[in-house]
C-alpha cells in the first residue's frame, strides 16, 4: 500500500529548477532510498514533503490524502516525521528529555492515553541508547545524536518517516546495527524513506531506490537495477560527472 505519493513536483530558486517534475512513492512496510550527487535535490524534496517548501507545481499525498498545502505541524499530526541532514536536537537537554518532548507533544495532540515514561524508555532501548539516556546530547558522538533524533521522530508514532543522512557519523559496526534497526521499523508497517550517501547501506536495506540528478528522477527500481543503469553510473558513481 502506497503511503507517500510525490507527483510531478517542481521547485525553483531564482529561476533555477531544484526539482523538475520529480515523482517518488513509498509503500508501507518498505525502505525506499533516494540517492544522487550533491545538489541533486534530495533534501529539497524532503523539504517539500515535510512542508518547509511549497512547490511551484505538483502534489504530495499521504495515504491518499493531499497534504501539499498543509503546515508541517498538520503533516506531523497526519503521520509524517523526519530527521535532518544537520542535527536538530534540543542541545540543553539529555537524550531522554529530547525524546520525552516529542512523546508528550504527541500525547497532547492525539488525546490518546500514553505512559510517556514507558514509551520513551521503549524508544531509547529500540535505537540502542538506553545506556546513555541521561547524557546531555552535546556529549554524545554524532552517530548517537542521530539516533536520538530518530527516536524523537518515532515518538510521534508516524506512518512515514523521512531520514536525511541518518548514518552520517557512524562507524561500520554502528551502520550495520542501524541497517537492522531500519528493517525492524519497516517490519512494523512503517514507510521509511532514506536519503543517504552510504551506498553500501542503501543497497543493503532498500527495496526500491530512486536516483536524482539535477532535480530529475533519472532512474528507479531495485538496488540491482539502478546499479546497472548507465545514467546512474554517470551521475552518481562519478564515472562521467563531477558532483555538484
């Protein structure tokens, strides 16, 4: 079942097209990858989906409902969450407190009874941060900081989660454990959309991969299919193009 449908989205900055009729779908229970060289439009697309940018044209739908003109807070309430390429944490708070803020916010808007403390503990255990839960986030390495951001996003019980460079700052062992975590999340029915420069991770966990170049989707398919595509080799793997 398709949960996220981005259709023919166009974004322009000063007359330059950052996204040129870009279309991407993400299904429930799947991990969808979005790759491409620097400047290809990946984060711009995330900003359109999340409501930080309004497209010049095109549609964004969540579970069949159009959300193109909704505010970010409204999209969150409908089940959309994201993390950011540049860490966005509450730096004066601990890992636990960062996640607690989101869990209490969710309880407030959803009007659903929830044991916030238990939920926060569950999420910290899930992402592997139980041992550093009470550490201030500025004391954590970048890789763990990204896990705090993921746990905070999950605290709002999303149906679709957008992850922008979530493996940045992780070593090989941490990335392998993160891959397992992503698969576990998808197994719950969550639609995971992943922007990531670690090609090994993308090819290992994603069922579908979209490749952007100069704002256009130039390829889409299974990891094996996109790796065989000559346009992908030229645009993303550096065989005939310098990344912008």
